[in-house]
């Protein structure tokens, strides 16, 4: 499951954080214990895999914005751009947040995340 999910990691925001409880089970010295945290991580990733990702195409004539974040066990980043608003207003909303800007919409181009050992 993690192999398949990892193939699509660039489409899943904060993949390293979401998969951490499952990845910890794959370590050589890890005790196999499937609990609520692992079940929740599995369900979360499964839901991400069946939900249509909303990623935009880069417009190389516009500036890019990079957001980064780090924790004790992972790092991540988001590559985004402000682009003209979509035709439909409902496309301007993501995760319940209105991303419309005065000069356009913030469009996510790519997500990256990596778990640290």
C-alpha cells in the first residue's frame, strides 16, 4: 500500500506527515502494532488517493511562490502561482478556504514531502 501511495505523493499534500504512522511500521526494529493511529493514517491516505487532486499547470510567464515547512520527522513544500481566476467560482475554493486574490487565484502546482529518518 505505501509503495502505491508513495508513487502519488506529489499529489497528496503533507504526505510524509499523513503516512508517518504507517512508515514507522516498516522499520526493521519496529514492533508491528496496528492501532487507531495507523488505521486513521491508512483511511486518510486512501481517501486522498480517491479524491481528485486540484493541481494547476505552471504559467512560466508568472512568478512562482514556494512555501516550506519542517517538523522533527518530515519536511515539505508547496509550489504555487497567482493565476487568472477560473470560470467557475467553486473552483476557486480549496479545503474550505477561499483562495481568490485581487489579481487572481493562488493555484498549487506541486506538493513535495519527505520523511526524515
